[in-house]
C-alpha cells in the first residue's frame, strides 16, 4: 500500500513539475524571440502581442494543474485561483522588456548600458529583500487563535533567544497545502497554514514551528539574501563584460546573459546547495528544542498531506532534502541521544555502587 502511494505521489509531482517547466520554457523562449526581434518603433505593440500570445498557454497550463490537484489532492479551490497563479509566469516576460527599454535609453553605448545593468540588478535584489508578499501574507493571515499553541510557540522562541513579530495562520484549506515558513528580515514572522495546524497534533505543530524558528535563529533568510545579491551582481557583471567588451557580441546578448543567466544560475544551480544545508541545520536545531522523532513524524505526515513523495527527486524539489533523508538523520540524532542517556545512566549507577 505504501509503495503504491509513493508511486502515485511521484507520478503526481512529476506531472505537476512537467507542466510548470514546459510552461516556463515556452514563456522564456517566446520572450527571447520577441526580445531579439523587437525594434524601437513597435516596442509597446510587440509587448502587447507577446502577452496576448501567452494567455492561451497560461489558461491551458493552469487548467491542467487544476485538474491534477483535483484528482490527487481533492482541492476545494476554484479554477479562477489557478488562473491567478498562472499569471506569475508573466514575470519571465518583464525582464526582457526592461532590457529592451535599456538598449533604447542607452543609445547603444556599452558603458551606459553597463551602468543601467547594475541599476536593474540592484532593483531586482532590493525587490527580493523587500518581498511585498510578506505584506500580503500579513494582510490575509491572522494571529494563531489557540492560546496553548501560541504560548508554547512563544516559549520556544524565548528559549532560542529570538524575538518574533508574530505567529500567523494562512488560510490554505481550499488548496490543501500543509506548510510553514519564516518571513521578515529583522523581526521575523512565522506563518503556518491552517491545513497544517488542523491535521497535525499540537506537539507536531510545535516541532514544525520550532523548525521555522531555527531558521530565524540562524539568520538563514539574511544569509540567503546576501548570497543571492552577491552572486547575481558578480555573475551578471562578469557575463556582460565578457560578452560585450571582450567578445563584442552586442548589448542585447550581453544584457540577456547578464540578467537572465545570472538569476537562473543563482536561483536554480547555486542556491539549492545552500538551502538544503540550511534545512538540515534547522531540522537539527528544532529537534534539540523538541524531539527528533516528533519532528520526523511531522515531516512524514506533511508529505502525506501534500501528496509529496518521500524520495522526491532533487530536480523536482531543489530547496529541501527528501523527506526520507531528513527522517534518516533525525533518527541518527535520536539514537545518539538515547545512547548518551544510557551512558549517563550506566555512569550514575556505577557512581552509586561505589
């Protein structure tokens, strides 16, 4: 039964990931074609044409994702929510048209374009740091209404020595997402989905909240943003300089590589190594403040709730170790703790005998 469920979940995530990857690639290459074929006179018309051309693709993509979630997760959300989510793919379009505008504004001058490149990259990094989604999450969420959960969560944060702005609940019951995350750079917020709170025991909720608090304790979000900012600037400037000044391939190609390749390389190639390391560190810290078995049981339950495979391939989930991998090192931690307790007991009995 468990093997059949795992196979079903792997199939579900592969199909879902395939839809997302194919949609993203089509949007990317469509933007690439429009970007290199655009001319100054019909700049805005081409932008409108590209957007209209992509709308049918986004409708199909959102419908396929909706059907998958209905079949495997039995979601209660309507199709309109999936349409709104699919609009996010248009963010792929935006950088290309900003780059077209930069080429126009720089009058073909490489050094002026170089300055504009750094302005764009700095604005992208600033947008990542500000993260307007935090404000949206704050607006649509509410404070955890369970006095005991809130009291215990605050107790763990105090023991960890960190100050938290609030413990918030996000309503994801319709999409059936069991998740928790930390947001906010200086006084972090801990967000937990109501679907997670309702389907885990209070002790399991505490283990997951402790994991998110551990991220805040180790300042993982700040470290991640510093890493992303430095990487994007270094890679972006290096690629632009090589392509434009050394190889003389032109400003459009230099900007395309400088912005899109730097973001892609940082986000999908380099960052996942750091994120997986941070996830393991947060797991181990959380387990030391709660219980390793409690956290591993919580992770297994979340996998079942989200219909995610226990051995999810990294190409489908770059930012986290697989659930089985996390359970394994938590089990080792539990065994080490039990062995240490047994050794202490043996030593205590020996001292009493003497």
